[in-house]
C-alpha cells in the first residue's frame, strides 16, 4: 500500500464506525477458564450470571465462538454523537523527543465522560432498557466510568446508583456533580448502605476504599431488586468486546495511511481499554499475520500482572462475586491511594490475563512521579492534558520512542490515550508542588493480599 | 444546491482549515470609532498601541481595508492539532424539544483550554515570539483564556503571568493548576502586585474583582518591561479577526450540506466569539446577500448591550487603557458574582457594538437559573456538558426553537457552543442543590456604573 501523507488527526466518517464488535475471546486459541460459582466451584451458568447482569451482556460474555457480533443500530446512533474518535499523529511529541519512531495515539477523551468508558456504558444501558429494567447500579474509581454510565442512563431514562471509591470521591469532588447533573445518585464507598460496606468499614476503619469493595456494594444493591441489574465498566469479556471499537477504528485509520504498528501500548487496570485497543491486531497475531509487540502498563502501586498470581479469585473484596481465573494481588489487597483511581484494581481481565500467560503480550509497571512527568511533557507538546491512567501508556510510549532514539530504529508506536485529566487537578497540584510520592507494595503487603485468595483447588 | 443527508458531526479536513482570516472590520460600511488616547482625546497611533500590544496585532487592529488576512503557516500547523472543530447537528435536542427547527452548533470545546479562546491565543503568542519578546501578561475570568494562552506560551517558549479574576480563581481552583501545569504564573486579581490592584483593593475592600480590574493589572505589569507585552482574549478587533476561523469553518461545513442558517446565535461577554462566529455571514448580510437574524446573548447580571450606553469609555477599571467607543455599563461597574465569569465585562467589542447600533443584530439578556436549566437539558440530550457562558447561547437557541414549535416554522438555527463546563462544577452544584439565585442590577447600580464613564465630549 502506498503511504499517503499523514494529517495530524485522522477522523473516519460516521459511516465508518464499525457495524460489528470484534470478539477477542473467539479469536483466542487458548480460551480463558470459565467463571466459577464459589459455592459449587462449577462453571457459572447463564441463568446464574443473569441474576446480576443484563441477559444480553451475559450472552456476549459467554460467547467464545462468534468473531464478530453486530452492534445494534440504536447503539451506533449514540456512537455517532461522539465517535469516531481521532487517531492522532504525535508530530510535536516526536520532534520534542528527537526520535526516529513514529508515534500515533487513539484519543478517546473527546466526550463529556472524558474517556473510552462511554463505549461500553451506552451498550450496557441500551441492553438494560431493552430488557425492561428500571435501574442499574455500578461502582466507579476515577469517576470516568460513573460519568459515562450517568450519561447513558440519562439518555435511555434509567435510574442509576453509583458507588464511588471513597478516596476518589474526596480527590475529585466535582466528578460527583457531573454525575448528579446527569441525574445519578452517587454514594462514597465503603458506605453503611450495604452489608458488604458495613463489613469492610468494620474491618478497615478509615479506609479509602477500592474498586473491589465498591463492586461488592453495587452488586449487593442490584441483586436486591428484580428490576435492577449491576453494570461493570471493565474486566469482563463483554466490556472488552464493546471496547473493540477502539481497536477496529484504529486499524482502519492506520490502514488508510499505509501504516502498521510495530508496538501497541495501553494502560491496564481492569484491562478493558487495553483489550479493546489490541483486539483486532491481536486476533491477527494469533493467526500468525503480524508480529506486533503488545505492552500493558500498570501502576507500580497495584502491579497485578507483573507481581500478581494467575489463579482463581473473587472479583470483589467482600467475596460475593463469581470466581475468575486471572492475574490478581488477592481480593483483599488494598492498594495505596495512587491518583490513577481507574487502575486501583486487585485483578485483571481474564482475557488479558490469558494473553499475558500465553506470552502474547508483555507488561511493565511504572511509578507515579514518572507517569506525571510524562503527562506534563505530553500536555506541553501535544496540547492535551491526559488522565493519570492514560499517562501510564504515555510513559511507556515515550520510553519506547527513546529506545528507538538510541538504536536508530524507526518503529511505529500506537498507544491508547484513554482520557483527559480535567478532574485530576488535585493530583497535578501535588506534582506541580513537588509533594507527590511513589508507593510500591512491600513483599509483606503482597503476601497479605495473596492470603486473601480463596483456598480452592487451583488446577485449571 | 442539493441537500445531502447531514451526519451528526461535520468535520472538515485539516486542509480545509481557512488559509485567511475574515476581517469583519473591513466588511463594515460604517466603521466603528477609533480608540482615543485619554490624555489627548486624539485617535491612538500604532506607535502608542505598540507599547502595550505586539506590533503585528496592532497592525491587524487598525486594518479596516483588507477583507482577508493571511494566517501564517506556523499558526495553521498549531490549528491542525485541534481544528477543524466539529459542526454538530443537534438531532437529539431537536427531538427532545419536538421542534420543526433544525439546530446546528459549532463546538469549540474539544481542546484542553476547553474553548474557542485557543484560536486567538495561538496567534498572539506566535506574533509575540516572532517579535522577539520574552514574556506576555494577560487577565482571565472564567479561566479559559488563561488556559489557552498557557498552552500557546508553553508551545512557543514564552513566560506568562496571568491575572485571574479573584472570584473565578476561588470558584475554580483547579483551573489554576491547569495553567501551572503548562508553566504559567497565576495571580488572583485584584492583587497588591500592581498600583492598579492596590488602588481597587483600597476602594472596594473584599471585592471579587472583575475582568476590567484584572486587565488594569496585566497592562500595568506588561508596560513595565520592554521585552513584555499585554495580550487580550476578547473585545479587540484583532481578536475578533482570529476568531473568524469559527465562522469560516461553519459556513463551509453548512454549504457542504446545502444548509443556510436563518438565525445565528452566540453568547457575548467581550464579544470575540460572537464576532468571529458571525463574521463571514454578517459580511454577506452587509452586502445584501442574506437576511440572517443575528442574536447576541448576555447575562442579565451584566447587560452591556441591552441596558448599557453607546459611548467612549475605558476598557479597564483603573482607567489606564485607551478609550473605546462601545456599549458599556461604565468602567466602574462591578458585576455580581455570576458564574459565567467569562461574561462579567462592563463593555463590549467595538465591532459588535457598532453592528448592534446599526441594527444589524439584536441582543437578549437571560437570567442565570434559566441558563443552567438549558445547560442541564442540553447535557442530558446532546451529551456535552456546556460552559455557563456557552449555555447563554443554548438558552436562546432553545427559546428560538420553541418559538418555531409554536409557529410551525422550520427555521435553521446555528449557535456557537464555545466551550465545556468541566471546571464550572461549583456552579452546577449550586444549580443541582437548588441554591442558585438570579441577580439583576438595579437602576441605581447601573446609574453608579454610568457615573464612572469619563466626562468627555461624546459626539462621535
């Protein structure tokens, strides 16, 4: 293919928004192990999962056969309000780094939720409405998922209750107001509104909470009403599926310009943005059609891939969810108050975990101050003020580009810029003031987390 | 022209970014009166203005001959990082209002400054750098102009000192951190760092400040150093000129789809976004080529067009700037702490003032709670969380669309959505909590403001 001159930003037309999601689960030769019912240790049935999740999401969750799954026209109509997202050539960053590498980023922050989260929020709210539900619950860390779901629920006329990780709700008071403006009810977690919350508060008085703990509360609240379901913003296969629009659009846009990535980089918390970004590229790698290097970037303060165990564990702190086979620090692991709230999760998407276990991708852990250094450099060159979560990917992309500078290699790097940092200014203030510190869990702290992994036969 | 189906968002290509700005000043048959030196009451010379502003901006300011002025390639390269901005068809809003009207909006908020302000910030920083200056000063109200200029100065390597209206700096603490992240120094105004600030603090102890007062401080600071100049984010002709990219892109995009606006609406504070949005459309109206209705929307709390006087007045509170012929509430008018900080200015762009005086446009004043009602409705339908300033235009656009619903007219409405409200959540919180109030100046308060207008012959 002849290479056309690449503009700063490549926008596809609205008609080029994918008509089908890409099901990475179907592309994988080695499937990840099934969810288990913790009471029976047997694989969860669709009926069991449907007590917690919307029926159509459960169907997608369990589908490891169909490589492509249709996107309903109603969802595509919503996507057209903010998609396709731009694929940006980072000309200014490249020049500032003086690197021979070409750097591209897929920017998902140009919508009010400020991130890629809206891609799955819209889909899940649509399916909930279609099923005749009245309300949904969820948890949120950084607040971007909660905002995205608030927007989707306002659009489809669903009631929404958001359990927001307490430390995030304190660091980002205005996130709460955005969700309220869209009509959602926001509750800092752990709260005394659920059994799970009360138990955690008793065990860890004064805790800032975690995603795992907020999940427990949201699930408990959802299953207590027949017209309510729980909606999750990451980790699960159907969320990775919805996020595949990121990768599909990126692939089409790059092909239009005759560009093929050598390296694809994304931050990993629950793993859905990364799974979605890499999906179609990874599918081809599994088929032997490319040799792309995939890099998941996690915070050193919550290093589930680089320092976790690949075992069955609960998805939440209160041990009420099904068991998932994944890289985990233990469902009882309490990450320190890193500012990348969206990455403070003890586990990892089973899909991403399986890819990592099979050696199809690698992972790096980076420290907070190095992440903000990259964030500031990126803001001053490329203009966009990135979210702390997204900045993990920026850090790794810059590091790879600097390696190219040393070796003289002209690699093509694609990274996912998942969102903007407009609600993270308290963290930027710490960095600006020079008071930000790095926290890395000690071996003792890790051991304590691992001790919370359920003692079941781990022979899968 | 045959009408093509209109997508949700119309993006022009980067090559379609205008190569020339549209000089509305040259299009006007009746030119606005010149700036006067307050000491001599004679028109300001280029040399006088150049002590305060960059030379090339002064040249543009005084140019009322050339209808088109070239945009330097370096500025266009920066524009490509975030432009063209989308022209959006408000399908969901139309449906929610059940109106026969077609509503379009030009969305300028998809950049880190969160508004259209970057269009002029880039140009002015570029000219300052080209002139060999080391630093610039400015004022900011809502903070969007200060953020925009911080981004531009980081890019061109200029030092920047921002005087931020005190009440805004308190309402929006995180705005300050964004500017700091881009390397700017931010000072709440009035401050004791200038003569002007100290004088205002003495006269109005405890005041929340105003744009006029922050301007005084920034100008005083700039003229005290030969390698520094003052940079203004609105009001002046060259700022309106730079903002004409908004109108030019809008016009091309609408023509592509065979659409012609019947009504064009924008919020007015200093008047630059409105002047830029209407520029090419108004130029054609002056030539008798269209009969578009232009509506400027201002806050009822600071109603310079609808309740002000068309006279010569100072542009700042401390009476150190040249005199401008404009609609004004008096340079001593202290607006109440409305949340639309960007609209708290006592005067109005001389170009917009002259158009209004000639009857080429009309103006409406709207109250704050009605503005936030429109903002929330817009957020829940169109997804985007708008800035309070921009929401003044939304309010008027909704009102016009509802009139169409009554009359059955299928008018085409275009409005400028100048920016996002992510840093305005304290105001949204007041609205969400039901504690927001409306303040409209009494006749007595207006009379007090008018008394500050300089007593000079007002015979132009």
